[in-house]
């Protein structure tokens, strides 16, 4: 099974916090491959796929950030109507719940990429592979 390591950072929702996070990553030569932020009035969760998750996690923790590393799946699909619906149908048909997801840019024509956090990575990976949905590695993400 292909697992991607995602970094989640708990950040206060105030001016300069996102700037500080990105500076820490820049100063440690960490390349952001995919990014998502979910926020409320007082705080946010910054989710990142990076070129070196262990190094990023250490750098952020050293800067006294609250960091969690999570296993997620990454898929590549055709960028056309119904591409994501096939994924959702496959997960639903196999009783797999999606906790969250986010997409990122692909330089490859006609392709889209999505990061998924599901309740059962093994089951989801098997179901998607059986449905012909392509799981991708972090190395593949770097090339996208």
C-alpha cells in the first residue's frame, strides 16, 4: 500500500502565523508539495505534504509548534467531470468514510490529484486499486 506522510500544524488564527510557518519551512529547505488550511475564528489546522516530512516535523516542533504526522492516501485521476465521483462511489460502496480531502495542482495535462484522509487506509487502497484508481507516492507528487 502506498502511504503519504502528512504534517498537520495547529496554528492560532492571527496575523503573521502562516507567514511564520512558511518561513520555518523555507529556512529548513522544505518544499511544500500540497497545502490545505481549515480555520475557525481562533485557530486553524495547516495540512502539508512536503518533500521531507520528518525534517519538517522536527523544524516545526523545534519552533514550538504543535505538529502531528498522519498517514494519508494520494490519488491521481483524470481531470474531467465524474473523476472524483468514481472515487467517492468506490469508497461508499466499500463502507469507507472520508474524514477530509484536498486537491493540489498537477502540471500533467488532463490529470488531477487529491489527498484523502479516510477511516481505513488499507481497505481504501485495496478498493481503489481494484476500481482502477491510481494511488501515487510522494515521489510522484514531487514530479507533478
